[in-house]
C-alpha cells in the first residue's frame, strides 16, 4: 500500500520568513496531493491541492510543488504570519473516484513574532 | 451552508462500554469517510461509505468496530467493548460524489474525541 513520509515534524520560523514542508510517497499510481491545516481542537481544513498533471500551484502566500519522477511534493508558505501556526498534513490519493487519503505524520509549524 | 457535523464532540467511556459516534455530511454529499487520529500522529483511514453501502473498510479493525450510513440520518461509527487503546480523535469527512476531482474532495468535521477510562 501507499506510504507517506513527512518532514520536518516541527518547524519554527520568524514572522515574515518562509516555511517549507516536504513529503514523499511510494505508489506511482497516486495522482492527487492535498495539504491540510489543523488548528488545535479542530478538524483538518484543505488549504491547497495539486494533481500530477501539474508541477506547481499557487494560491496567494501558499504554493505546492510536485516532482512526480522523484515522488515528492512540498508546501511553501511565504511571508508567514502568526495565524499560520498550526499542524500541517500532506496526504496522497487518487483523482479518479472517491478513494481513501493516506496522510503524512504532520508538521507542527510555529511562527515566532 | 453547514459543514460536516459530528457529535458528540467529546465522549468518555469506561472499558467494556459501547461508543457511538455520529456524522452528518455536508448538504448534498452522499459519501462519508471515517479516520482515526492518535495523539501526535496523522489521520488513518478506517472506512468509506455511501448511503446504505460500505465501499471500503480496509482500515477497520476486524473486531468491535462497525460503521453504517443509513438511507435516512447520520453515519454512525460504533465501537463495542471499548479498550483504552481506542482513545483517539475520530474524524468524519464527506464528499459530493465519487466521480472524480474536484467532486471527490473531502471536507472534514471537527471530530469526536473519545476517552476510555
């Protein structure tokens, strides 16, 4: 089955700096890569996703890049703000059909003012 | 437009009791997924259901756990004879269809935190 590894497990950056979180996956058939943000006591919230027919996608301060050959993808947050502090999860799935998502272990991001 | 609803938000049970977790999907969504999150870990898939059908239960423990999504009413995750190892946050997600992106995008509820004493 699919195996997803996420690094780092914790990340602390100064407000205004950039943050990068990386994930690798094992199943070359996977083609859907969402990123979720989870705040304390809440459920995961989708913040951005990418499909394997695209190498990069950007939404304001958030971007995701995908290297399909190497089977890894990354989340980039620029100009970080205190409200970006949360746990971020990558996930892997399939575009076709409603399939289960396989999640990474999570990254606890702390933005220092 | 209400999101995915889960109740109760917190549930305390003693060992050997039953736990019932409920999930109401987003309006118009007919696909429901259950995930379990242990402390400091990612979410692990348990089961995927459509109305009146279990589609994929590959992540469900073989014993004590069951799930249903009846024609009317919420989806229910039932854990019989709970043990301390069942303590976790249980999240439900829903999607509009199973017909492919973006309609299979999963939206998560706030979760039920189960504590087994």
